[in-house]
C-alpha cells in the first residue's frame, strides 16, 4: 500500500492499538529470523468430541441427497468459488489463482504482498479452498454413507495441504480469519471421520497434523485482530481457536488458549452486536457469518462441557430473532454493506438456503417465536449442531420480542411491509463499525424494495475486494445505491478499499408503523455539509404505493438521484415515468415508477467507463441491470418526489 494509505490508516487508530501493532511488528520480525519451533506433540491423545448417537440419523433425506450430490461433484474435481468454475479439485494447487493464472510467491508469510494482484493473483480465490469447507462436505458424506472414498480424499488433501504449507510459509499464514475458519473445519472433519479407521492416524497420531494444529493456535494467540480491525475477523479467530482448544485440547497451552479465546469471543460478540441483535457492521452477510461462528463455538463448548458466559447465548439468541425479523417473505435478508459469501461452517450441499438453515438452527436451539416466518427448507447442519448445543431460550428469563420488530433504533434500520409481499428496507443507521468502518458502503438513506422476494429497487451488492479498484469503488459508492449523490461525491470519504476516513452521520426522525394504512419513515444525514439530505418515505397499503421525497437543505448544488433495478426487472423509460415489468413463478408482474420532473432522467445498463448499471448476486459475480439516473440541481427549497406503484 502507498505511504498515504498507511498515514490514513494510522490516523484511525488509538494509542493502544498502535502499541499493539508495534508489538506485532516486532514479533513478526523475531519469528522471521528464527526457525519455527516444533510443536510439543500430544502423546496418548484421544479425540472425544464425537457426535452423539442418533445425530446423523436426524439429517433429513432431502438434505442428505443434496450433500451427497455436492460431494460427488467434488470427488470429480469440480467446484465453484466466487463465480469461477474449477475442475482441478482432485489434486489442487493450493497457491494458484485460477482466475488470473498466477501463483502466490513463496517465502515468509508476512513478506507476501497479498493485496497486490499482479504479484499474488486474486487472494480470495487462493484462500477460499484452503478454508477446507469443501472437505467438511466430503467428511459429512462419509459420515452419512460410510463410503471410505470420501474419507480417503479428505485425508489425501489434508496431507497435501500440510506438506505445501509449513508453518509461517506462504500466503495461507497471513490472515487470522483464514486460520480460525480452517481450524473450525478441521474440528468438524475429525468429528465426521470418527467412524473411519484412519481418522486417528490422520490427526492425533500424525506429528505433522499436530504441529499444524499447534502452530495455528500459536499464531492466533500472537496476532489477534486489534482495535479498529476487531470486526468479524476477530470473532472468526476466537471461534476457531476456542473450537480447536476444546476438541483438540491435547497441548500444554490448550487450557490457556481456550480461556483466552472464550474471553475474546464473549467480548467481541457483544461489541460486534447491537442490543437489538443486528450486527454492528451493518453488512448482512457478516451478520450471518458471525452467527454461524458463534453457534459453532457454542457447540464445541457444550460438547466439551466448558461453561460459557450467559451473554454468549443471549447475543446469539438476539441475533437469531433479529434475523427472523428482517427477512422478506422468501427468507431473503437485506443486501446491505459488504458481502463476500463467507461461511463459518459448511455441512450442506449446493442449493441449501443459508438463511432458512440459520433460522432452523435457531428454532432447534432457542425455540421459534409465534411471529417467526416459516422455514420449509431442510439442512444437514441444523441437526448436527443441535445435537451438541444445549437448548436455551424457551424457559429463560431473557426478554424476546412479542411481535415482529420493524424498527431497530440502534442500527437505524426500518422494514416497511405492505400488501402483496411488498418489503422495503430504509437505511438510517451509522455509516459502519469502528473507526475504519471496513465493510460499510456510502449508502445513507438508501432504500431497498422487493415484491414477493424479487429485487425491484435493488442494493447492487459488492462484487470484489482486491485487485479491481474501480469496481470496488463503484459498488461501495453513493452512486451505486438508491440515494442522492451531491456534486459527484460520496457521502462518506474513502481512504482505501477497507477504510473510510470521514463518516456521514445519520439520524432517524420518524419510524411509524402504528397506522395499518400508512407506514412512515424519515431520516437525514450530514455527509454533504453544509447541506443536509433528508428523505421521507410513505408506504400506503390501499394503493400499494411507495412515495419517496428527497430534500437537500442548503445552497444550490448539483445532484444525481439513482434507482437501481434488480436484474429480473425490465424498465421502459419515457420522460419521467418508467414502467417496470418482471416475472415471478411464471406470472407477469409490473409497477410504475414516477420520477421527479425537475431532473433529467436516463437509463444505464452494463456500462464500464465508468461502471454503472450492474448487480452482483454474489462475490466475484456481476451482471448488467438497469439503473435510472436523474441529474439536475437542488436549490434548497424544493424536494424531489418519486412514487413507486405496484399493479395488480
């Protein structure tokens, strides 16, 4: 990174974080100049964190079928990571990026310039298979069928990875989140292979495996994410270390690692979560990741009879209730902030609904509330986690919402719901979490509107992190969201791909859903000082109409108002009116979007110079979608009114 980036990054740190990072730098230099020590071994170690009797039998037949289909595809060498189809998974090259064809350089881990795509390739493509979550799927296939082919492939790949990635050498020893999730995968691989005769020889009687497990935990204890970086990464680090110290508690340091990881997990679960249960990063997929990691860690604690603070279960309970509250009628949560398709624990095949799975686990562990949506999907992870976790929540004194929450004051999120499966998310929350707000987008006052689960006014998503700075800027920009841009600038000031140096401050003025006929929301932000952008939204049930009024209070300024449509929606724009059409379950649907007449409107689709008119359904994937953009001026006296009316 440039010297300017380091100065900007330093400016967002407090003295304690600076001191901790100086200590990390000294430790890295010391470790670089010495040969990594051999782990202490674990003579007489036994693996006891097995699944209870009957757990595998509880996996629904439909989930088992999907899992085995995925496992057979993996056995043939096929997998898809971030939109790239791979056929080399029979004998993977652990350091090669298939998207660019580059191999990461060898050498001391902390010398590898992993952010430089020209030198390393796309590091996300390299890291993802080495989380070994595809191996948990193969191990689960063995557990369900007893077929030793799956177990032997898992063993072959683990031995290959351990040989290619000795401690502190290469790209897979750089990031703590990767080490933490990998440890969690190894715990479940060992658990699911317990019925295979070679399991002990692969793990507890294998000096190489023991050395890897020990070094992963030594690394995590030495280099935790700190201060302004203590977001979902630190939770993955703590959850992985805690899981390993419980299930692989064979080392002299295991008790110390376990207690330290549990303290960190409890502290950061609380710090990363609003009291309402929503994740403070306000990036929905990280809400899912943190919830998965927390549940997986809780499973290891209960399996090992390790007491955990009550706050751990309470936070996970609140996160689950919050998730149940914000999903739409098709169980899709908001598309807010960054999303990189990261999972904490994968035990299911392709086609399994992540959010339905999490709600099913919440039902099994905490008990569903009467207002929760129905979860029809069956998954394998729920019965296996539930077999380990002690049920909680049904008979506790923890207060839970009596009805479905619609407004989360601490997170600034409001969900307006109307007839005909109309769902609208209004964003009036903080810019992001901690001083760098790493996974935030410049999306203050943005809207996200769906009809029966179809994105009508869409949040375009994330697409990429490293290597494509122009696309990274676009997908996190104000222009890339359904809100008002002023003078061609973002509401918040970016200092790098995971760094914001100035945050727009937002406050919700009205969030009123007490009238069944009309739901109202109003908020404002100061990101364009001295001007203030205020937005009012009304959803009227009888007319099935959403009215949006934007005001920019202050001096005359150039504005650009964007409405991003989902990829399934076609727009016929004539003047200031757009007729929107789409199909859902074979049925034609439509809406009319009446746009502010004071602005000049154009439709954009799939443009690249600069990027405009795109939708990213998942990390590494993008497709053209229509964006309607109105340009003009705001004089501080007249508002811009947009009306979206659903037909039929």
